[in-house]
C-alpha cells in the first residue's frame, strides 16, 4: 500500500464539487496538491482552503484543452514540489456545460469537438505531461474520472458517453504500457453525485437513479483508495449507489 504523505498530486477540475473534495482529501493526508481548473477563482479558493489547513498547494488556472499551459504548469509543479506522483483526471463534462444537450442526430459538430476534446484530449494532455517524471521515478498513479454513462449510456449524452468510455479503454491500454514502471492506471465511474446548488435527492431523481444519490466524498474515497493501491491497475471502479444494477421494484 502506498503512502500519500509527502506525495505530489495534480487534480484537474479541482476548483469545485468532486475535484475540490478530492484535492482537500489529498491535502489532509499530507500531499502537495496542484489544483488545475479552468476557473481561476475556484482554483485559488481551493488552494487557500488547503493552505489554511497548513497544507501545500499551487493553483493552475487552465483549460485542459490547452496542452502548452498544462505542460508549463507541470514543469512549475516539479520545480516547486517535485515529480507529480498522482494524477487525477477529473476535469470533463457534457454538452450540458454549453446548454446544448440534445439527441445525437441534432448535435452540432462544435459541441462534439468540445465534449471529446475536454474529456479525452484533456486527459491525454495531462497524462503525457506527467508520465516522463513518473517513468523516471518508477512510480505513479493515474486515475481518470469516467462515468456510468460509459457503462450503460445516457440519453442526450451520446458524445459524453463515448468520451467517458474512451477513458476506460485508455486506462486499460496505458496500464499495460507503464506497469513495468510501477505506474497504475485506473478509472472511477460515478453515478448521480450531489453538486453545489443542487440537492442530492433532486439530482438523483433528475438522472433516474435507482439506488441512492451520492456525495463528492464518496468519489473522493474511491480515488484515495486507488491512489494507495499498488496491485490494482486497468480497472474501472463504479461508484453509483446501485444505479447500474437495474430498475428497483420495491
């Protein structure tokens, strides 16, 4: 089992909701945290929370589609804290971020590009940025945030479902490539998770949850678990309160 204390962790989308919770949890365990988020204010707020608790953190305001900035921030983090030991590719989202959820037949190509680039290319850029350091150190944990959309699909989110499924395939293939360097690559697939401004039960009902709604802490638990394991790789851990088990007839 790996020790998180004194490790360097990079969390994308770390400024709010699930990403923020993950960043704070790593900080509580003694890790230095790089908080990458397209919203600079949110990134700085999470960093301040970590510093207020006595931890070490660095804000990296950046869109994960911006490859040059990502590589630059990784170099800054390495100079300040050392090699990035854990990467959590949490940033992502559906066409809902643009207010353009629609049936696939009507999806605009610009929307498809946004969803695929944000979820797939974003994770690829971040992974390529940290991999050289991990390989040299012969240690690393890479955790992609997939979704139950990758497992069972979601109506009006065909592009998002495809993108999240791609992350699972990426994890399985990359795990085989880098296992020799003691690097583990896995995915976490959340179900309905409470977001700021949306009550857990309302969010659960909105997405047709058949188990129970979850909290960001439930996903942070799964991410921390995988970051501490040395013999789990190429896996997709579904954390959905039972939603993908099927329809309940209680």
